[in-house]
């Protein structure tokens, strides 16, 4: 009988020990998980910062390119850039949203696809409206000829940036974070 009591006590202690080990492992896993989540958030923040720096650099290059090619006087530049930047920022934000629509879910229903098409068209329409408003505000500041040239220069600048990015395949910007 003593042997059975000792055996039961031994098995019971092993069971308790196994449960304690399981709890310790669960705590360790949760700590590692929290650490990985924290590291992921740090990486996402760093990636966003890099992307913003690149956007700022491209914007500076664009300003220099347009200023040089349009040959703006100091008076024209002083009035031109606030108007241009106001509309350009809005247009770029809309184009980013439009790009996200295109890159979104690949496996969607026809209904979802139709919705995306309609959203993209609405964004395109808004971009066109903003360009019209910008043109109306810019013509009193710079000549209509310079406004036409501005549109050509924007396309030329974007084409040059894309060519440069393609030639630097090894230095691609990081992909946006997945949601």
C-alpha cells in the first residue's frame, strides 16, 4: 500500500511539474511575441521614415527642376510655389490612394472590382478638377504658356524619376506595410 501511495504521489508531482513547465513556456512565448511585435513596429516606423525622406528628396528635386525649366522670376516664384504646392500635395495624395486601389486585393469579386473601378474614376475626376482649379489660380501669376509648359515638365520629371528608379534595381524602396 505504501508503494501505491508513493507511486501516486510521484505521478502527482510529475503532473504538477509538467503544468508549471507549460505555464513557464507560455509566459516565455508571450514575451517573445511581444518583443517581435515591438520590433516589427520599430521596423515599420523606420520604413515610413525612409519613405518620407525619399518623398521629400524627390519633392526638392522637382522644385529645382521646375524652377529651372520654367525660368521663374523671384516675384513669380514667390506667388507660384504656395499655389502649386497646395494643389500638388492634394493631387499626390489622391494618386497614392488610386495606386493603393490598384494594388489592393487581387482575388476580389466582380462587385468589388467594379467598386474599385468607380473609386479610381472618382479619384481621377477629382485630380482633374484640382488641376483645373490650379490652372485658374496660376494663370494670373505666370503666363498660360508657362502653365502648359508646367504640365509637360511634370510629366518629364516623373518619367526621369521612374527611369532613375528602374536603373537602380538594387536600391528599391521598401514595400508598404501589409495590413
